[in-house]
């Protein structure tokens, strides 16, 4: 398939994701869990990286998404669907600024992955999507053993363990997609990097700190 065809498919998936978030929230699911679903679902983007023939289209797509995320608070005042989407994934302890960092991380590492070494960039984003997304949901629901770094928000040991485990699985998946021979020990190491960086990240910065840390670690060990 041509890059034009892939662009149409991914733009359709993006619109579908936005509508799905609004729909799930309308069913009564708390916005923090809708945000976790978005967090994890965005990782599907990484599975399509090897299918692109060039790098301009994928970089443009995530760049446009990052810019759009920056503009959402302004657009929400005029467009009801945008306002409903914003309410679906933010509120309470979940700030819109975190989603801005999330999409900026995707934009930057997609550009890096498409123009250089693909796997380390994909590993950073996979750890962010699956590791942080699943770990946050589990820690929020089942976490009992709490800790708080002086500069961060309260976390749970249970959530951090799941961040590491889910991130390890995620990097193994993208390694297979990228054609990289990654050992289980290497995957566990990257999972540990994800868990530690998520646990110690300053408040509101984990969506930037986690992918950057795992990307750097993946560069060193692969």
C-alpha cells in the first residue's frame, strides 16, 4: 500500500479513537480510565512503522496531532465534539498538559525512529503507551503500598511493578516488529528503566521522562 493509503487509514483511526473516547466516557467510565485506554491504544501506531515507504507522511501525521493537542483548549470553546473529547480524558488529577507531553513525545520519537534507528525510538514509545498506561490503571485500582518522591505525586509499588512488566512485554513486541533480536534480559532491563523513571519523574513529566529514558537505554544495550 502507498503512503497515501496508510495516511488515510491512520487518520481514520485517529478520528475513530477520539469518537471512542467520547463514547466510553458517555457510558460512565471515569475520565482517568478513558485516558489510560487512549494511552495504551496509541501504541498501535508503532506496529505500522515498518510499512511506511518514506518518513514525511508519518512524521507529518504525529506532528499535526501534537499541534492539534496544543490547540484543543482553544478549539474546545468553539467545537462541542472537541470539548467533549477534552472532558473525556482530562479532569481531576489528570491535566491536559500531560497529554500535550504525550503527543510531543510521539512526534519527536517518531521523527527519530523514521530517520534513524527505529527500534530504540519505538521502545521508548511502547514503554510509555503500554507500560505507563497499564501500570497507572492497575496502581490506581489495586495499589496499596504507596510512595512519593519529593518532587512527584503519590505512586504505588504495585503500579510500578506493572509498569516494568508491561513495558518489557511492549519492547519485545516492537523488537519483533522492527526485526531486532532482543533478549528477555534486555527487555526486562528496559522495563526496569521504564518503572524507575516513571516512579521518580517530577509531577506531570512522566510522559516525557519515560520514553526519553527507555530510548536512551535501548540505544546503549542494542
